[in-house]
């Protein structure tokens, strides 16, 4: 059994089903839907038990607005500010402003989404004269579930994979997309073997990119949209890619379990076990635990951007989250305000 797992080659289709060429249901989109549904039912349950300060009849509206203005808007703005502009420059954004909202091309920052939730709950609490940390504590409990579903979708998409590891480890996974990491020798060797495995279908894809020395310079988008679907249909093509793909850590699953499921269980247990816990404690614990796990997993995750001060951007931004978490705990200790439960 362990030998089978150690040789697993990622071949999941990111699309669940297609209605048309442009209308498709993707696992990534489904992960958001599941996250919002889980958030609604859990927060509704907490409200009914007087374990959240938002009224039961307002839970649906709060979750909906937070999803739109917190998660989506915050996640996208975070991606543009933290990753897109540093990578492509402001000029690229100004020349094509639509890229700011082009979520269909990918690009959502988890740190941005978390900060988006934080700022929206601040506005909501101010608007309705509620305790901001008290409102935020509820979303701190359910946000990790969204992270969990999102990381599972990342794994299915074969993106945000981990660093190279020993292929004999039973949890190691081969992600064909990772052939684009490194100097390109593995990619070129895999493409030549794939062309031999299925010359009728693979050959026409590679031919326009064939070089005089026999190597292929296949764009990544062509690889993902044309070659990978063929690999899912033809085991020989998939094996050709796998023969030259290093085994890697499935870091998406590490993050899903640690940053998602584990933190949710801890925070939910805190809320239920200590109904009068001071406002801000749960939010503070969330920020600190998320940052610690993110910093740790980043050590085995392939960096998706340039480093900052010798650490990955994910780690760099997580240090600020620890500071935010400590700030919430200090507020909770000084205010000593909790839910008024019977």
C-alpha cells in the first residue's frame, strides 16, 4: 500500500464538468461554496446557542457580505498588492486594469482574504455598534474551514505544490506541472518521451515549439490546457511525464490540515468550552496559529514569488499576523469583555 502511495502521480482534472467552453464548474470554485455554506451553518448554530453576538436572523446577511467584501475583494486586492505588482510592476496593471478583477485567471491571496474579513468585520461592528473582536471571533472560527477547502482545491489543481523530497516517502506526490521548475532538462526529456508515447496527439502539440537541437520550448499554458488532458486519457503519456517528474511534498494538504482543520477544531472547542471567553481571544489565537503553521509549511513549499529579507513572502506576511494576534490578546486581557450567556 505504501509503495503505491509513494509512486502516486497527480492527474486530477481541475474541472468537475463543463457546460460550454467558457462555463465550467471547477473544484476551486466549489471550495468557496463549501466554505461559505459551512460558515453559515456553524455561525448559525453558535448564534442560536448565544455563542456569537450576531443575531440569528442576521447571520445569512453577514456571511454573504463578508464573502463578497471580505474574502473575494480582500483576497484579490491582496494578490494584486502582494504578488502581482511586485512581479509584473504597476505599468502592467495600468495598461490592463481588468487584470485586477480577473479572478478567472487565478490569483487569490489567503493573507489578503483574512485581512479583508478583518476590515469588513470592523466596518460591520462599527455600523451596528457591536464589539469588533466579538464579531471577528465568530469568523475566526469558521475561516479555517475555508482555508481547508481551498487547499484541497489547490491540491486537486496541482498548484502551490511542495519542494522536492525523497520519492520513497509514502506521502510524496509527483506533480507534472512542477516540470517547469529548474533548468528545464526534465521538462524537455519528458516531452520527448511523451511524443514517442503518443505521436498522433502529442506530436502536433509539440511540433510548433520544436527547436533545431530537438528540444521543446512548450509554454506552460499549452502544457496545462492541452498536454495534461491527454496525459489523463493516456496512461503512457502520463508515465512519460512521471518518469522525469521529481517527487514533492503535498504541501497543500499539510496546510489544509494544519492551517484549516486543526485550527477550526481548536477554536470551536474554545468557543464551546468557554462561553464567556473574552472578546478577541479566539481571533488572537487564530492569527497566531495560522501564522505559525504557515511559516512552518512554507519551508517545504515551492516559493511562488521572490523572497523578502531571506524568507518567503508567505512567511514575511505571517510575522505581521503574529503581531496582530498578540494585539487581539492584549485587547482581550485589558477589556475583559465576554458574551453575556445564561
